[in-house]
C-alpha cells in the first residue's frame, strides 16, 4: 500500500535545476535582422546562451552591453 510522502524543499530545488549544455534553440520571427533558414552550431561549446539573448536585444535596437553571463554577441546570426 502506498504511503503519502512529504518532500522537503531540497527535493523541490533539485528538480528545478536545469543545465544549458548543448541546448537546442529555435529562433522564429523576422525581427532583429536575424538571417533565418539555417542550422548553426557554434564553434565554442562553452558559448553562453545569454550571448544569443544579447544579440537579439541589440538587433531589436536595445542599447545593451551585456545580458546575464554574456561574453559578446553572435555576429553569425545576422544578415551581413
């Protein structure tokens, strides 16, 4: 017979941890000057995902130098 089990905050916290290693990301829409219809794999597997967000924000006209743990923009995203 199943018994109800209470869970501590530690159990909840462990389930909420997520990793961004090899994180497939789909970009849709026509804004920010992004060139679509391609599959990009970045050379450096340690590139922060925040570089993507920073690139999209700058492409949309936001004057930001950094976002989260970004280390730069992804120039290969844009038509050029």
